[in-house]
């Protein structure tokens, strides 16, 4: 971490400007690169606009915003970015050939210690970084739109990524006030997009079958899953729902229906999940503290109910 003094972002579009803003806001001199000055000017305008909104909402002071702007420089010279950056994020189009070309150029231009990461959301790192010599110093940091606001960032390994690079990247995300999520295996879509796509596919299917209108599908998701998701994900929700306390037969009936009868999971994966459910233990909650945890969570839910649904504005 102490070796990362300056960061670079290659690709100044919708994702790139937000990624650069994160680094600059929390203390890192940041250099943004793209193919034309026009693109870079638009990116800087987007940064000014985003920081102004942060100030208006009371998240940062005007001084913090001004300091962030002063930390940002731009260039169309890739050689300059490579020479000056200790950590570089690629944020260009999701085109394998273009990413491969860029990674190979950065590999040749950057000092040996520089870490090179990609913001890809759909491609595997090995799809375009297989020719890179520094296999131990490449990784994924997948931000979510809008990149300067959404806190979660997936941190994923490639086949050759070292633990040192993986941990440094993880720690760097925490330092710029992101919430890094470790992804331990390389696969298309990585972790969170696969979860999101599963919901999206089912929502589209239910709409196409006439089960509900688009308006009611989105309303239902927002008023139930969306209401709870700030506090508990799908595994914690299993704990809070108390399914693990059901009888073994009831649990296995639930698991068989969900993970075997109505899924496309392989037999091995389905059986692994089934066995985990059969254990009758929660993922996170101490069984002895179940009532205490659920009471605390209910209080958080009530605050959300008051703010989002029962406020005077609503």
C-alpha cells in the first residue's frame, strides 16, 4: 500500500470518471487518460458536477471537493500514465481485442511494480491478459454504476494473480471508502452480476408470461427485497427467516424444490447446497442470539419504513 503514490485510469467515460473521482477524493493524485482531449474535458466536467452534488448533499465539504479536483490531471499520452502510475485501472469498452491490446501496451510501458486492474463486468481477466508478463500483478476491480456512489466493488483474481496483489487491491479499495467484495474464482460475470442477472432473467420471464406488469414487478422488488437488502443479503435472510430451525424434513423439502426441482444446477452443486441446508445451522447468526439479532434487525427495518414509506413526503 505504501508504494502506491499515484494512480491512473485509462478510459474516461461513464465508469472512468467515477473511478478517478474515488481515488482523488480520498487523497490519491490521479491521472486520467483517453483518446481525445474532448473526451477528457467531458470527464472533468462530470467530476465537477458529481463533486458539487456530494457537497450539496452534505457528504463532503467544498474544500474536500476542491482538493480532489486539484489532484486530477488528464492526458492523451498512454506512456505518461504508465510511467507515473503505481496502480492503473482499465475502464474502456467491453471488447476483448481492445482490452488485450491495452493490457499488453501497459505491461510493456509500466514499471515492474505497477499493478494493472480491469473494471470489466462480463469478461474474464484471462480472456485479455494472458499475454501479460506480470501475471502476478493483474486483477479485477469491478465497480457498479454510478461508480463514484455505489460503495460495493468486486475484487477478483486472475489465474496468476498473487495474494499480495489481491490483498493490496482489496486494502486500496477500503482506503478510498469502497466496500470490497472478494471473488475467489474466475468466471464470466463474476459474483454480483450473476446474482443480478438471475433476478433480471426471472423478472423478464414473468413479464413475458403475463404474470405481472413491468410496473408491479419493479414495485414488488423495491418494496420487499429492496427494502431489506440494505441490511441483509440472501444468506443472512435465510438466517433471519428461521428456515434453519424447521424440521429436517421440512428443510429438505424446501431445498429439493428450490435447488433441485426448479433449478438448472448441476447434481453435484445441488447436493452440496442440500447438505448445507440439512445441517440445520444458520450462516452467520449465533443460534443462542437469534431473538436479539432479529430484534435489532427489525429496528433497522422500522427506521427504513419511517424514512421511505411513512414519511410526511410520502
